[in-house]
């Protein structure tokens, strides 16, 4: 545990990507199995403990310390794990050796909920402040140390290359979903002590090819004849893996297996191919708004009513493998021809082809893009005709040209402390619109929450304003007087029974701070309701 604690502490203070990779490589080299495997799982989001949740940590810390002091400390620090680790008073005589990471994972994995408090208390008593912080981060999840799963796998590939196993991060990605913590077979292969893990039966994930936003400067230098255009559908990107050997799989863009949430899609994967597409809801022959798809996402249980009311559909973009033939090295035009021929021959159920859009010049596409919102489409995709399918986001082959955002002037209502580097600032903002009588005489109802879109300098200004205009506190959240207007940009708005206002914005972000506008002149809820996608 000491090595894992030292690692994530160092990563939290290391701003450089190269520096983070170096720290990870050293950890893999110096930490024995199975601890390094569990450390890798923690960094990549592969650990979860049903018996230990953040609420338990709060209860333990409040019981061991003065509850009011803990609440005030948590309000000031803004991070649960850091607050509990710093305030925790160890009991006299607690001098047992620190547990290994494998011991902690094994004990929590097999523990009943009633036994978890005693386990965690004992570990907290035996660890120093850094160790306690690392333990609580491990338990509560969300390390927030600037390390993505992709970066951890990149470091793993670099570490393997240093031991004579030439491997790319994409090769590790393709194995990843057939492996499980603590990844003993993977480490043995990368160290040259074993064969490459066989995940044939696991329906491996192939990293997706992504697009760059199309900027005006980019468009000026591109030849329209070199690109193919298609709609950017308003769903979620998925990969369908149906193999002769192994179970069919449905992966999200980040490689999460979501087949259990969409059995109506997986049930139709009765072929041998790997496909790239967009997961949508299709009803009566028409694509439904994204809000309908959102009713299906992240569901642990899918009812018959949900399957009936929100039927899933996949619109296919690309064919990556046909049988055992890997097509990713072919140009886009060749893959498209193969996709069309495959679709005509197989005629799969529950999916169709995303059509290509004929165009001669950029003004033609600009006109098409302008009308995208009326058809629940996000915008356009531009793909070079000669581009192979390359993992990641290479600049040039693919561009996304999204429709312009909607904007609304809203009133700041609540502010909450951020996480990580923002834990000392009020950086998460809930904002509202007026309902009822004109101006402040009406009711201010929340319509969204945003924590992006502003600069570091603007964050300092917002933080100062929140502290100076606080009217009430609820733990780490402050209620403020209705005096600051924020121009909020968002992609769309939908009906929502879960929100007091009855509506919910999609992807809201702060476009600018309207210091010049009185709160009474902010936009009204009726204005937002007129933009609802039906």
C-alpha cells in the first residue's frame, strides 16, 4: 500500500504527461505481483467495492472526530478523502504494519457491509496521512490525479518495450477486455516470462478512430473532393463485436461493455464481424432525440416496458473486421464498399447504414449543417477518402463539424467546490431561469449545472463573487443571492421529470460572464421551453 500511496501522491503533483508516464513505469518495475496489477486496476477504473462507499467514510470520520469540526473541515477542503485522511486521529498503540494493496482488495471484495467499517478503521489507524488518503481514494473511486486509463496503458506499453516486448498501447487495448485484475498474464507477457494472453473468446475491443473539430482555418486548407461527408448522429458511439468464437459484445467509445443494458442490440449480433456505429433510439421509422436514449443508458436492469418504449437501433459507420480479415488498413472508400456489400448480403436486424452525403463545395455542407438541429442531428462528419482506420485522434483524416450551440442568459443560484486542483475554488455552478411573474418577483428555478467554459482568471473572479454573496450553506455547496448572470451554451434541451423546472440542458457550459446584465433581465423559462426537442 505504501508504494501505491507514494505513486498517486507523486502523480497528483506531477503536471507533465511524460513525468506521469515515468512514474508509472517505475511503479510497474518496482512493485511485485499482485500489488502492481491491483494498482493498475485502480488507475483504469477496474476496482469497485460494494461494501465500502463514500457515505461510510463520512460516518467513520464524523464518529472518530467532532462531527461539526469534520463538516467545517470538509467544507473548507472540498475533498472527502483528503479531509478524512488529514483529520483522522490514530488510536494509541496502533503500530501494525501497513497492509498490502492485495490484502485490502481481497478483504473488501469478500467483506459484508457490516464488516467493512472495522476493516477500514483498522487500516486507517495503521497508515500515515498519505496512506490514509490513498486508501480512501481507492475505496471511494475517482482518483482525480490526472491519469486516464489510456495514459496508464501507454505507460504499461512503454514499460514492456523496455523489457524487450515490443507492444503498442493499441495492442494492449485489444486485449484489455479479455483480462481481469491483477493482470498476472499481461505482466508475464510484457516481461517476457509468458505468452501473449489469449482473449479470443472474450470479443476484444478495437480502439476507435476519433475526429478533430473542424475550425475555419482547417476548412480553408482542405480540398472538398478529398473528403466524404455523413451525418453526425445524436447518440453514443459504439463498437459491435460478433465473432464465431465467443460471446457477442457491445462496447462504448471508451471500451466499456454495455451489452447487458442493450440486450435488444446484442441479440441481433448473429454474424462474424466488427462494426463501428452510433447507438440510437428509433421509433416508428424515425430517430428519437438523445433524451430518449438517455433513458436506457447506465441501467442495471432493463424492463420489458423500457425495451418497448425506447427501442435501440444502430446506424453503422464502418466495417473494421469481416470474419478474420482486418480491414482497418484499407482506405475509407474501400471499407465503405465492403460495408455496403456486407450489409446487403447479411441484412442484419436492428441496424442500418449511415448514408453518405453528396456535396461539391463547403457552402453546400454549411447549408446542410445549418438545418441539422431540426432533425435531431449533431452536425456533420468529414472523412478523407484515403484514410485508414487509425486508433486515437490523428489530425487531418477525420473532422467533426458540429451544429452551433444554443445560448441562454441564466442566473447563478448555487456554487460547489471542485475536485483536485479546483478543490479550493467554487467551480461547479447551478443556474436558473425565471418562471412566473416578470423579473425577481417570479420564481427562479434551476435549469442546469456547468463546470467548464471559463478561464482560470474568470474562475478567480467567480470564486470571489460567490464568497461575497453567499446567503446559505449546505456542506460544500453555497447558495448565493440572485445577482450574477451567466451566458450558458448548450447543445439541446429536453423535458425532464427529475428537474424542478421540468427541463434539462444537454452539455451546458459557461460561454461568458454577463457582468453587464442585471439578474432581472435574465432569460425566462418559457424561452428555454420553446427550444425543447420533441
